[in-house]
C-alpha cells in the first residue's frame, strides 16, 4: 500500500494546477471503508473524495484518476465562481 505522502504527491503531479490555486490536499486511509479519503480545501471550500485501493493504485501508476479529476475541476470552478 502507498503512503499518504506518495498519494498526495502523485495527485499533485497529475493535477499540477492544484498547487497553483492554493488547494490543500490530505490523504488518509479509512480502514472501515477500505478506501483513501482525499480531502481538498481552500478557504471555505472543501471536497472529500473516496478513492478505493485499486483506483489509488491505478492513480499511482499514472493510469487514471478520472473521478478525482472531475471532482477537482468542480472544486476549482466553485472557487473561481466565488472570487471577484
């Protein structure tokens, strides 16, 4: 299993604009759900996404993180919509 730091770094590498807009990322393994809990936040905007182990493995291999990517795009859109 990957470490939370490895997963955060990989997500940041796959979605480099996350750091540009200042979104904080944390990854914690939730044993009860058997999935990684990915938390993204900036100011009052928060996103929680569960990434199951096979999806996290595929993400680490650079194969896919599609569902997470869609969630990140929505979070960025929400942030941009509230900045004037």
